[in-house]
C-alpha cells in the first residue's frame, strides 16, 4: 500500500507569538561503506525513451514496487509514468514505462508531470496530475488529472483523463495543478477507496489568478466533477495575506482538514502555511497557520515549496527553500529550515540548514517525510561532506545518514537534485528520486539500506 470559522491572519492567532528552536547539532554517518545505490539511471535508452528527470515522491506498494513519473523524456518527450520492480530470481531492479504522455493529438491526454507524485486505489490503479496539456489548450493547456488502470495481470494499463483544467471562463477552475493529490486516509497509507473525494492544488488560475484548492467528485456514471474549495489571494489585500501560488500539494489530517503551503504571499511575499476546514457540504474556510519570514532574519524560513506532512497527533511538518542561515552555497536568501506546526498553530524551527562549518550538514532541503516512528527525514541539494547534498533524519537533532558526492562527469552515480520526499519499506530501506545526474545524466531512483 502507499507509504505514507472565518478567515484569520497570523497576527490574529496568539499561538504564533513565539517560534522556539531546537539545538542545532548534527552527527555524521559512522560507516565509510556506501549504503546508498541507484536502482535505475534514466536516459539509458536512445532519445531518453525511458524517461528523463524523475519528479515527485515515489509511491511504494506492498510488494515494494515503486511507481513515479518523469517530467521529460518518453516517446513524445513529454514525460512518463514508470514502475521499478525487483526480479524475484536475480534480486536486481528493472524499469518499465507504463505510459508515455502526449500520446493523443494536441497532448489532450496531458503532458509534463512536473511534480508527479502518484496515489493508488484499492484495485491498483494510479492517479496523478500533469502540469500542461488537455483538450482545451493543446501542449500549452491547463493540465489534467489522470487515472491509469491495470488489467488483472498488470501486464497492460489503460489511461484516462478524469478532468482537464481551464474549462471555465478565465480558468476560474484553476490551471497548472502541482503537487500530490490526497484523500481521507492517505497519510496512514490506506489506499484510495475509489468513491471518496480527491483533493489537490493548482498553482495558477482561479478567481484571483493566484491558484486554487480543488476537489474532484466521482460520479456513478464514471465521470468526475471539479469544485474549487478556495481561491487564493481572497484575503490580505494586495499582499495576499492568505497566500498565493500553492506548489506542494496537500495533506489531510485525521479530522478531515486540508493543509498545505504557498510559495508566495504573506509577509515579504515569502509564502504561508494554511489549513482549510470544511464548514458544510462543499464550503471550506481557510486559516493561515503562519506567514513565513515573520521573524528577524527569516529564521522561521521563507518560500515553502514542498507542502506539508501530518502525524497522528495533528502536527504538520515541512521545509522552506530559503530563510535560516546564509551560506555561499545557498546565497544570501538562506539555506532553508525544517519546521513543525502543532495542532494549536504554534510553529517550531526543527532545524536551520547549513548550521555546520562549510555546510557539512547540507542545505536547500527537499520535501519532508516521516518514518514509522514519526521522525522527519529528507534530502538536501547542496552541502554535506562531499558537497553533493545529504540524506538526513531529525531524531530529534540532525543525523546525516548519507553524503552524496558532488556531481561531476565521473562522480555522479547516485544523481543530484532531489525532487521529492523519501519513502520507506517494511525493512526500513529508504527510496527517493534525483532529478538529474546519474550514469546517463537523466536522474535516478536511489535506495538507501540502513547499516545493521
């Protein structure tokens, strides 16, 4: 199964008055042996027919098969849906393209799943989004929500478009969906039941052209209706204090509330963390949990672009791509922070990256994930002892699990530039994607096996 009131602005939320920070300490891996290895290097086929640039967090099923998308490559250079599976006899991992995007005239089936995290239903069908394509706009269209359905033997897959965006005037229904889809129970690893609503975000469009939160409603005849739950930049005046440009998808807590982040809006246009509560049928109300860069020096972080994850206690966790410590590797904007927002709306800085000398702890974090014990973990793009970023866990202090080599022509086997979060199997092995680098310079799927 898969891994994993009225609007009020932050100055009206007394719980956000303080932002405590934990001790900025970290440890390095003790063993010199490499526990990380690439399972597949993309662009291994002529013309990158196998895909190029894997994007988003992988989906892992109960047999440890991995599913994901590439933002480029494939037969039409518009991205792919792929599976990485293990050969039972040899133990080696193999790659298979399940679908090539832009197979239909004018890319009516969608194209370029830029952050193509997938979800799976109880029958093994896959769902996701593309950032462009669709019958209304050709290759530059508003994007689609899709479903990929296997036959009983999972030897053939049937693709269908559930919804294509920009159907309404001025794209009020949204344009350019980004991040993951979610549903009630997704955060516990429960497969999608095929009848509940799906939820997602669009980075543009909507009533104020600053993005939307939307739901997709399955109908008995097999069609789907889209309904916008929230239009960003509806509050806060010209600064869009309620946020704009959601880029990281959504999480749903045990109470059925949706939460996420926007990359822009709020104080200094540095993004917000938000929560949506259902106030009756299809009516939802937004609460801004935090406007980033509200603290001196943006110690609370700035520009969250990777969404949130939630635990069983209703806490939310995430990262920002800026704020925190400045470093030559990251620039004056800062190297990013990891944060927690508790059920009462209090934000805590879990870690400010590049706190160690020469940024040996890593900087510019990708999406956070939670292990089975609730510890946040993820990857950084720069820093580490070899300069190529780190795989880390906050337990609770920073623990560097693996240091990637700086990506050059001869030292890039694991790839570079993490493009999603980390998923864990039942043996505690970790899997993730790197957007570029690798043996064929098209990105990789990597596996980290913890030392015994």
